[in-house]
C-alpha cells in the first residue's frame, strides 16, 4: 500500500478515548485507520496525498510577507534622510 501524508491539519476522532478528537499535523504520515470513514473524502479533496508535504513550506517566507518586508525596508531607507526632522 502507498504511503500518504496530511496536507492540512486533520481533526479526527480519537480511537482510544472514543469521543475526544486528535489533530494530525501537516506533513505527518497517515493511514486509512487514522482517519476512518473520511478517508475517501479527504483523498478526493486533496488534504491527504501520496506526495510528501514539502519541508520548506512550513519554514519559508510567503510571497506576501516577502513583498511587505521588502516594502518596509524601502520605506525605512527612504525615510533616513528625514530622520532628524522626525526626531525634533
């Protein structure tokens, strides 16, 4: 059988406590027995895939945040000549 991975955090019933829920984190290996009757729905939705979740996605900077960081750096540099006026 193929190996499958969670591509989003999955909240599923806990088989041990029968009533509580557990969260399977993004990137964790999962099996049909982990998620039960929702397996086919999760596969169809793409939240469980046979492709491992990329490690760098969890630690990399999003494009939006990169743009905001760069814009902040430009604005800070542009305001440096006027810094003395702002402090007065």
